[in-house]
C-alpha cells in the first residue's frame, strides 16, 4: 500500500505544479479579456468543487488524499477503501488530461 500512496503523492505534486502554471496563464488570459467560462470541470466530473481555476480542484484531491491516508489499512474494509482510491485516481486523471489539453492550446 505504501507504493500506491507514494505514487499518488508524486502525481498530486505533478498536478499541483502544472495547476500553478495553468492558473497563472488563466489569469493572464482573463486580463486580456479572454477565458470567459464558469467552471473548469462540468457537473458530471469526479469533483464537487466548482471553480474557474485549477488550484481548488487540486485542493479537493489533496483533502481526499488526507482522508484516504488516515485509514487504518490493516483494519479497514476494502469496500470502503476502494471507492476512495478510485475517486482520487479519477480526479488526478481528469486534472492531468485537462491540464495537458489546456497547455496544448496556449
């Protein structure tokens, strides 16, 4: 399980760095009168957050990770852990895909 946690943390750090760069680019676009949209992700995304910048989404994933890491993995039911882990992976994947698309459009 430690390998999984380490990999998730590495990916979250990568997403965070990309999100900072993307948010800076979005700020510049907005100053130019571009980038008029309500949220980055639609309601059917794996996020409960609704924001115009990436950092709040990264914060949601980090909060989910904190909750996941707090589990006592030796004494917890896998039916509880698996949905938490699936959500975190889906969120990271969605962020990475969207950040990559965004960077390609710049």
